[in-house]
């Protein structure tokens, strides 16, 4: 894919951070006997990844704003442009030695995501998209699935953990969807869930209580692959609210209707 200079910068940053994380991932398996030491190690790996990405992006575009998971936001001299970065999406998978995690980098322009990179170093899969240019995985054009019947579809989601308050709503979602589809997967990395929708591996994805960096890059991947992305509650801002529905066009309406159905 021949993208812009900004997209090239994003790809280079993701690949460099990915090399660092792969080295750390090989080490984390040796720390499983102590959850505390493993957790501390992963925190350092996460922070180191963000440092690499931030330095590369901000050196190349010093006037842009910054929003990253591991550091304070920065309002750039150019208020119209902002990097949105998750240096390690799927941290719990990483901590447990599961090779399903990714780096997510998005570029926002005037409130719209115009470029996105999701890099899965463990599988060497690089998903990229830029407004108007389509979605690609390792230079191969990606399209959302063409399944048009809910019973044929596989969906992905993330379930609440620890003290999150969205468990009742998430269980309600599952009760609505599971009898109507071929299955629901919970793999623990929102950026990859959206990338897989863009690649046609999943037919749809939804989740509640997310952060902007979890989904910003994945949103444009899905849209540029021909899919639909919308808030769970009509009219809300996805990045601000942190609730999202994404799917191919054919099943979007019944999928969204099931998720928007109120309990009771």
C-alpha cells in the first residue's frame, strides 16, 4: 500500500516498538512463577514501547497532539491533529504468555480518524488503513465479510473484569446475540478484534467501557474495508463514550438492534 508520509512514520514506529515487545515477550514466560514480578515486567515493557513510539512520532511531527495510554496527553501547536496510541493492547494476554496482543496507532484530524495501524508482532501481521485508500494486511487488500445471515456470523467482544460495572449490560448483550449467531469470541485485544472484522475473520464486534486508544486505529480499518462503525447508543461519540459496534453492512442493522435492545 502506498500511503502518505504520516502512514509511513506510523508503520515504522509500530515495527520498532514491536521488535522491543517481542524480545520482552520471550522473557515474560520465565516470570510466570511470580505474578507480581511478571506484572512489573510487563508494565516496563508497555512503557518502553510507548516511549519508542512517542519519540518517533513526535520527532517527525512535533506540532501534533498526543494521547497515549501510558503518558499524559499533550495538546499540540497544531490543534487539528493528534496521535492516539496504545503501545500494548492485550496486556493480560502478554502477561500470561498468550501470543495475541498488538500495537495500535491512529492519527486524528479535526476529530476524525484518518489513518490507522494495528501491528501484531507475534504473528507478523500489519494492518493499515488511510482515509480513501482502503485497508491492507501485509500489503494485501482486506474486505469485511459478506455474510448476510446472523446465524452464520461469528462476533467478538470483550467482557468486563475486576471492578468494571458493565457486566449486567454485557451479559444482556450475550443473551440477545448468542441464540441468534454462530458464536461469540473473547480474545482480549480490542484493536485486533477490529482488525479481524476488517479482514473478514469476524463478522462483527462490540464492546463497552473502552478508551480511545483501544479502538481509534481499528475504527478506520473497518470503515476502509467496507464495514460500518457506530456507537452502541445512537448519537454518542465513540471515542469519548468508549462504546462501539462494528460489522459488515449486511448484518449491521439486526446486530445493532440486538445490542440496543433494553433489558426487561
